[in-house]
C-alpha cells in the first residue's frame, strides 16, 4: 500500500520504516529540512538499536522516501498518518496545535481527484481528538474530498522500538468508518498480532489508560520498596512473589528511581487533566505521580545521609539516559539527580553508553559537571558511585575494579542492578532501593 507519515520523530520514523520493511511504499514528511537532509544521507537523528540499518535497506529498496513537502506526502499516501509531537502545557493539558496544523495542511492538499484517503492519528492524544481532526479536515478541505479518520495508537518502547513495531502485542484500530477499517486491515495484514477494532474514542483512551497503568505498576512497587526498607525486607523477592501471580505479572515491577522519559510523565499528567475535564477526577494517578516525584528525593536523602554534605564531593554518576538502550535524556531521573547534587556543590563526573552527546545538547545541566566515555575512569578518586540508569554494562561491572578506583567504597544503586552478594565480596558499602543495606 502507499503510506504517508507526517512527522519523523521517534514514532513517525520507526513506524514508517517498519511499514516499508513489511513491503509498503512509505513517504515520510517532516517540516524540518535538516532532519530530512540527515535522513536522505542515510543517517538517523536518534539512537535506536537496529533502526539505522532498516532505514538504509528500505531507502535502497525504493520503499522509503523522505520529503519536506506535505503536498507530496498527501499525493503519495492512501493512508496518511499524523505522528507529530503532542507536548504538555503548564496545566498538564496537551498542546494539540501541531495536530491541528497538520490536519489543516492535509485538508488543504487534498483534492477530490485523489479519491478516498484515510487519515490516521498515531500521536498520543486526548480522547475526542479524532472528532476534532475530522471536523478540521472537513472544514478546510475542498468540496467533494472523501476521507475517513482513524485512531491507531502506538505502543513501542524506546530502545526496542523496531521489535515492538514488527512484533506488537496488539494493534488497536479505532474508527467508525467501514472503508477506513478495510484499508487499515490491509495495512496490517503482514503483521502477526491480534487486532482490536474499536470506536475512535476508545482507541484514544486505550493509549492513555495503558501508559497510566504501567506507571501505576512502577509507583506501586516503589511504594512497596519503601515499606520493605522500613521493615528490613527485600523488594526484589516481594516483586518476584507477587509477579508470579499471572494476573499481576513480573514486568514493570522493577523498583528504582521511578519513571522518566518523554511519555509516562507527560501522559499521566494528560490523563489526570482529561479525567478532570470530563468531570471524573482520577485521584489515584495523582498519587502515582507523587510517589514517582518523591522517589528521587528519597534516594538523594539516602546519599546525603552517608556523605553528610555534597559540597567538595566528587560523585561518579553512571547513567544519563532515562532508561537503557536509548540516548534519550528527556525527563531523565538521572539528569534530575545530577542537577540536584550539582546545586549542592558536588562535582559530578558522568558516563553513559549513549546519553553523553544528548545530555550535553539538551539537558541544560549547570555546575561542575564533566563527562567520560569510560565508566571506570569516572570512578577515579570519587567519593561515591551512583547508578541511575539500568544499562546492562553497569550491571556487569567488575566490582573489584570499582572498589579499587573509588576514594571511598560507597555505592548507591538507584536501579537495583548489582547483586548484593557480589557487592559484599568486593567489600563495597552498598545502598539500593527496597533492599537491606550492605556496609
Ligand atoms: C512507554 C511504554 O512502555 C510504551 O508502551 C509506550 O508506547 C511509550 O511509553 C509511549 O507512550 O510512547 P518508554 O517511555 O519508551 O515506553 O519506556 P519504558 O520502557 O516504558 O520505561 C519508562 C520508564 O519507566 C523508564 O524511566 C524506566 O526506567 C522506568 N521503569 C520501567 C521502571 O522504573 N521500572 C520498571 O519496572 C519499568
């Protein structure tokens, strides 16, 4: 099929590439000429395992094209995806101005000669946005244009986006338009995944409800971790025990510094705002947010308790990205921690397998911070090691080397990556989340 994706951010670029990979002809549109130029050169603007190769292969096969022209995109695509950002506003509501602008632009490029078009919203949007998209397109399109509107939320995770897209748990298609549904079924024919067809409003709600539920699981286990600390229990064992119940499941029960990234913090805020706008305030999600917010401060208190003061202390920080396998530092708890320690006068030497360039470019860290690619060099003469991102390289660290290089053998593990037995053997003083301390 001929597909157009408007917006080549995380979701747009990876979905477009994966649709090309399964055999569709894809035109990716972005209004940022530098981004399109980068992509035309065969480079990708983000770090995502496996994506760069897929982009190259599909461009070479002639199935994947990039352009800045919406007009070209609208001409080329029987199905036109909107995959532009939906950033948060100060009050927690979602800024839908990019969606509205793209809907208007699509409408203005459509002509009756194009025949029937499907306009699909892939961005994460508040319930009822589909109705607005339909009204906008109808208002701005010339007389006689035929189209259907669909909500098709995306559930990919950064760091495993390609696999999540090619092998999704489910495909959600929301539309009240039978013809649009036929197009969408054909589009997803090459994918082996259950397809759930709903109305537009339900599809939009599924995305916010799913992300909120996952965030709730994380905050739940973090609250349990705090109780474990007070009681001298081990949250890893508790998570294992409750996760063995199939109705609960072990995933997303990793206690730590809390969730970050460009999705959960924004989407939970948005869902709270939506619930209030609809007169059904979702107080439970406010508590999810509060627990998440407090988690970094609790960890900082733990470090402060041992170091006494941060001023003139050298801190080795392992982790900048908001999670493993990504260079994304948006809403990263690691960055929040770094800034708080810098504000209290610490000097921080940070390392991350992918996040250093993005942290330098986007995180606005101020104070005495330096970066090193070498995770062991970061430790030289440091007063403490703080682990803030769950990279597997950190979990596999040589702990004798860690002990040798630190000035004082203090390790604060905000992601429960290290095995307490190994830590003990390396004679490190060790504090983690929801597990008994080793000193
Ligand atoms: C999340 C969802 O998992 C995707 O399904 C969704 O499509 C995406 O948001 C989105 O809305 O676009 P993502 O933000 O890429 O994906 O990353 P996750 O793997 O969900 O991790 C989010 C945060 O939760 C990270 O900071 C991670 O460190 C933290 N986390 C995750 C925990 O603290 N504990 C866990 O057990 C799992």
